C-alpha cells in the first residue's frame, strides 16, 4: 500500500546546520530508493509562494498563501510503498523534519 508522508514545519529558517539537514534528507531518500520503497517525493516552495482557490455560491475566490493561518506549513512530501502503517511510521521517524516539525502519515486512496 502507498502512504503519503506529509512534512510540516515552520517556513522560517531551520536552527542549526542547513547543509547537515539537507545531507540527512539525501541519506534518507537514498535509503528508500535503494530498498524500492520510494515512489516519489519533493520539497515544496515556501507557503508564501502559494495561492488558495475556493468557489462559494458560484464566485471564485483566490487568496495568497495557504488556507489556514498556522505556524507549521506543508513543506514537502514522500510517497512510499509500505507493507503497513507501522512500516510507514518507522520511515517517517527517520525523516529530519520530525525533529523540528511534524509528519502526517496517510494511506493513499488509489483510484
């Protein structure tokens, strides 16, 4: 089953050595590529570059930024092929974002 691991964190710069954090993401990504678990994944641009669209009563409304005012924003994702939720959670615990943000693990509803 596929699981989407949604990485949430503050858009502010990360405390600590950014190069080390990026290296650790590279190590994790290589691990899931090498073992055949990786389906896809990407880092997202900051939430300030996004737009949100809604249609209410036939009127299209577009606003800058994310739909909710929260400290943590969606910053990236992985889609992994895992045996079960426990395996997906174990991989999520290895992603650096878990140390300064949060990771939502959600099964993909494949059509």
